[in-house]
C-alpha cells in the first residue's frame, strides 16, 4: 500500500495574488490596436445599456494598468443628462466617498497615486462601474486586493447597480469568493453585457 501524499490546502491570498499578476500581465500584453478595439466594444455595449435607462449618477474609475477607459462613454452620458462621480480613498481600509467629476474637473491623487477629482463630495451613485482584473460566472470580481469596493458597497444605504467592466481574458471558472466579497449585478466585456443571477 502506497503512502498517500497529503493535500496542501490552497492559500486563497497567494492564489489570488498569482492570478492578479497573470491577468494584469495578459491585459497589458494586448497589442494597442486590439486593446483599443476591445475597449471601444465594451463602451459601446455599456452605452446602449445605460442610455436606455433614466439618467442618474454614475461612478467610474480613472483607467490604470491597461483597464478599459470609460471617459468617452461618461462624456456621452453627461451630454444625455447624467451626472458622474469617481470613488476616492479618504482613509486606508475604510469605505470610499464619491466626488463629482466632469471633463474639466480639477484633479488630485489618492494615497495610492491614482488620479481622483479634487472636487466636492456628491450623493451616492445609482450605477457604479467597477474595473475587473478577473471575474467568474457567479459575478465575483478580482480587483487589486484592497477590498475598497466591497467595503464601500456594503456601507451604502441603497445598493447601486454594480457593473464590472473588463475584458474577456479576465474570465475564470471560479474565484472562490471570500465571505466579504460582494457579487456584481452585471459584467461588461467586449463580448457584451451579461446579467448575474443571484440565488
């Protein structure tokens, strides 16, 4: 009888960190033309979906590490009567606040060096666009590991429509969500917008 090799338990933090590095590298490796075409497709799908809804407040993030750049889409929404905001980290490991954004808004940087509006705090958004590093079919997202979006959504009195924004290359079978992870309502990629059916 052979000895069985004990199974080493998977460390969620290290496996997520490895997946994060892999998916960011894959995104950054996209040729400029392919990245531009995929980004335009994502924003086209989002525009069709959002412009069919009543105008409201939408929050989005300044693109970093080859994320989808949603600024042109947001400008279209502003012209259609929407208002826009960006989430801002005020304190480490705390919920973010939302500040008004428009194309000529004064900008500063947050504690992580990310450009954010140097404007006034505004009301909570009706729709939030969340950047995706990776995502699964159950609507769970992998971000940059700080947990800020989950913390912010959990603290909001009225849950906004949460839309993950990314590329098809970020899809994985199962992210093995942690207890604090909050699933998205929709996921937008260059293939289209998929609804998440929560149990």
